[in-house]
């Protein structure tokens, strides 16, 4: 174990990545892109000039092709069930 630690301290970032792959037993570790989900809100608003409203399955959504974190959707209306 001390040999791995010595290599990590002496080598830098590239050694850290290769040592982590060896410890995990992964040959080519792929980095997954983080995808934001919808924010559920009672009052929707457009946050930038690229945002737009769209109605999906009876709910109002805000979509933004430029900034995925701007995605919002309306809360589920329980009164519509009765």
C-alpha cells in the first residue's frame, strides 16, 4: 500500500488516474455527463432569452436548449384527478 501512496505523491494527476483505475479494476473509465432534471415549481418563469413554455401531458414545462438547469415543470394538480 505504501508503494501506491509514494507513486501518488510523486507522480501527480496522471498517476492518480492510473492508480485509481488499477484499484477499481477499470480499464477505460468513461466520464458521464451530468444531466439536470426538472425543477418542480408552482410558479414557472423564463430565466433567459432561450427559455420557452411548452405543454406536456397537461402540465406546463419550461425548456431551455442552452442552459439545461433552467428546465422546470408545473406541480402535479391533484384536483384534476377527481
